[in-house]
C-alpha cells in the first residue's frame, strides 16, 4: 500500500481536468498537496464533512501512518539565512530549491485549494495548508519517499538498474489490481498501492505527465511507503534491500544480522552534502590513509567530547564526499587569467560543448590512497579546458569536424600538459576560495571544540571540511606533477601539430572580469540529483 498521486483518491475527487488545469500533475506539487490533504484528514474529522464520500476509508487508511511522520526537520530548507552562510561554497545551497518551491506553492497549490471549500475548508488553511506545512510535506517526501514505476505485463523482477544502492522495489498491495505499480528510486525506493477501484484506471490515464518529454521523471511514480521507510541508513552499512514482485514487496536482509544489531537500508552512500540536504544528518567514518586501509564501517563515529581532538578529526569523514565544479567557473578562470586566448566566443563554445552531450558540472571525489593523478581529474574537465584555450580558427575546425579535444594528459605533451594543469590549478584555487571558514586546518580545529557549535553549524563544518580536503589533496598532487614537468623542461616538449594544443598567444583578458557577458551553463535548481541514487 503506497501513497502517491496515482494511488491517492484526491486527484479523482478534485477532478482530473481541474488537477491538470492547476498543473498539479507536474513536479511534486500534486503529491505535496495529497500529503497535506491526508494530514488534514488524519487530524480533522470534518475535512469533507460528516458522511462525505470516502470519509471513513480515507481517515482509516492513512491516519495511523501520517501521524507517525516527523514534524520537524534539520534539513537546510529550514535553516535561517545565517545558518545557511555556514554552507557557503558547497553545492547544498543551490540545490535546496526554496525559491522554486515557494513559487510553486503560491502559483499552483494556493489557487487550487481555494477552488473547493468542501475539500479544503477555509478554516483549515491556516493550519494544514500554510507555507510551513508545504515545506514540511515536501521534506517528508524528499527524505522518505520511494520511486514506484508502473509494473507492466512484460516487466521482469530485477534489481533497479538506475540506482546506486541496488535496492529492488516491488509493487505490493491488493492483489485484485492486475497491473500494480512498481520500482524504486526517490529518496528511498519502492512499490505501490491501490486506491478506490473506481479511480484507479482514470488516475493512470489522466495523471501521467505529457508524453512529449520522455526524459522527465514521472511525478506519479514518487510514493510514500509505510513500514518500508522505517529503516535508518549509514555509510557502508547496508544489510537489507527492498525487492519487488508484481504483488509483493519484500525487505530482505542481505547479511547475517545478530540480535540487537540495527538493520540498515542505505541511500546509496551519498556524500554528506546530499545527506544533509535531503535527510538532515551527516555520516562520519574513519577514513583510509593507505591502499591497504578500508573505512571503518562498523560503529557509528560521533563527534563526542572525548573523541574530538584535532588528531582524531584528521581521520574522520565521508569517503563518498565530492566537490562540484561548474563549467562557468572554468570559463571565468580562462577569461580572467593569462593562460590562453581571450575566449570572446565562450558562449558559442559552451553551447557546442553541451550540444555534443557533454557535462556542465564536473565532480571531484576523495582520492584513493596511491591512486594515479590522472584518476583524480574528470576527463571531461580536461577536455573543456582544452576547448576553451583553442585559438578561434582551431575551435572552428574542431566544431566542423565534431571533434571534442582530448580528455587525457598525454605522455610527451609536456607543454600542453603544463598549460592545462596551470589553468586547473588556478581553477581549484578559486574553487577553494568559495568556501567560508578558512582552511582545512581551520575547520578541523573548529570541530575539535564541539561545545562551541550548534548542531547545524557542526553539520555545515563537516560538509565543507570534506570538500575542502578533496580540493587540497588534488591540488597538492597537481602541483607536484606541475613541478616535475617544469623540471623536465616541459614547455619545450610536445607536438606542435596537435590541433587541440594551438592557442592564441595574444595574452590575457587585460585582467578584467568579463563575468557580466558570460553565459551561465549550470545551476539546475533543487534537482533530485541523488534522489536517483535513491535508497
């Protein structure tokens, strides 16, 4: 039994045409409204009036579950402006999506609830349909929902191929439904349920998103799943997975679990930035420091007074932490430094780059001990850097041939490598400067005195510390490689015939920041990102 726009009776009672007219079939607004409405049903006996159709069924079906859902959250959506400043430099802030969420609330949800005083009595607006209630319902979905795609006759039982956590969902509910909904994704993963039989077929026909955009996630697949969302998660500790069959949803242990041990169904081991944004907590384990070490996946590692000296903190972190670098920062670095051409046509180059299916966001992860330097840099980042320092004629040639610049640092191309690495060094330096709180050592000292921090400030410091460490380690290795190339006389090496290495020698951009004319190629709002890494 699941709660989704496909399974909730509200869209049918509200009217499918009206539901579409208010664009409630797009995005999460519809499911959020269903959640708010169910919340009201669970706490107010007169939402539809005594004797109203479906009143007893709805009250009985979802009331016990809704009452178990959390009321308060520590996710950044609920942080003050001052608290959010502690996350400056991380990717968390731009992914919160508060402005977009509040715009959807005022432009879609509020007009919708004003159309029916029977379904949404005005006396309930001030309690159950406020902006705070909207954020609360959205946070419940973000932190506890599963993705439940529709099960079809041709579907086979298999693991969710799109997810990182290998959770396997199922469509389980009332067996009289011949085509239940299934799958997994979302903040966690899941199955589906069966609403009023008279609404089932209509809801499936009427509420699917428009077919012209097949790449968009179907919001009707996002579902709340009672019981399955009770398990906690911890990095590297998964010992249970969710499996689905046409009519059965099973949470199955994957390891022997001793009596008294906790059962974990993880979220795919995401970085602390996503754990904080989605769930309001962070993970800390003991990091490895040599190829033979592995992270400590056994006990919880908490920032306790007896365990928070600087030396201890040096060994704590989340092995899955990442740093995101936007393509527009790469453009900015090239335009405002002395490392290549003036790149007057940067927007055209970025547009072609994206048209070729390339990324506008590059991810750095925590280097494995002993890993080769080439494995630390995203190949696409190297390629874009080369693209931006091509001369105008060579860019036109590359575009006409549909040939993206090389993605690897090649042996023997010392001159080319030095140009690229110097730009990347400046890029990482500027990325480091985007963070609040000073250096890695500053944040480590800050965390060594936890009694001076609120929980939210501590979480923010942990998130940015993990990212700063990545930048520090990658940049340290990069500088070593640069030094070795320079000592080897790298600037005199290389194949001058390589079209990806030809560049305009006219100098820099006069030291001027041309950011006002730059095309921003990043910034997908409050995306579901790791929601696809789901639980």
